[in-house]
């Protein structure tokens, strides 16, 4: 018997796609496209890029559709304006998924700070998200304490 996943089209994708505003973002998707199953979307930790998920994508071995991407200014994605919020990053991802023709439903996997993107994404687009896996995401109180402990920003810092 042939499993449904093996009959689904497999269109691996590795590309830099225009998300509007003259910016491109980098995405890598592997595995079968099956409209009945969610696509796993991997959110990297601070400063991470698609390479952070390379071993995971290989281990999945084409069993599910899975995508990793580089946020603006990381890896091969072009930078965006300074002062971006998590909501801006979610909007970027939505534009990238649309450009890549990666349709919902999505299962989000967020590592570290990428977990906040996964949470905000799920909150803003609940009909598109079937679940979220959060790994090593610190609570907001920890981030607030960490930021409070930093020295005052100087005029020469970016």
C-alpha cells in the first residue's frame, strides 16, 4: 500500500523571495505538499537562520512539509528598518509564506526568541495555526529583568 504522503507532490524550495517593499527573504522548504496536513514552520532563535534547522529538516526525511527561513537581517534575508516588533516579523513571515505559496494550516516551532513570534503568529492568525511547539522560550519577566540590567545605550550604538 502506498502512503498518502508518498503520493503528494514534493516541491523542495530554496529561494530568496520578494516580500514587497523591495526586500527579499530567504526560505527553505522540504517534504511533500499535502493540503490535508499542516506545514511545519520553524522559527529560529536570536540571530539564527535556516542553518539552525538544517539537521532537523534532514531528520524529517521528507515525512512532512517543513519550512525554515531567515528573518530580516539574518542569514540571506535583507535587513529591514530598525525598531521592528514581533508583529512586524510575523507580517514578514506571512508575506514570505504567501510569496512561496505555502498555504495553511501551519504547525509553528519556535526556539528561544522565535517562540515569541510563534505565539504572536498563533494569536493573530488562529484559523491558520493548528499548534505550536516552544523550545527554551523565556517568560516576559525574564526578558524585562535582563533588559533592565543592561547599561544605558550610548549615542554611538546602533
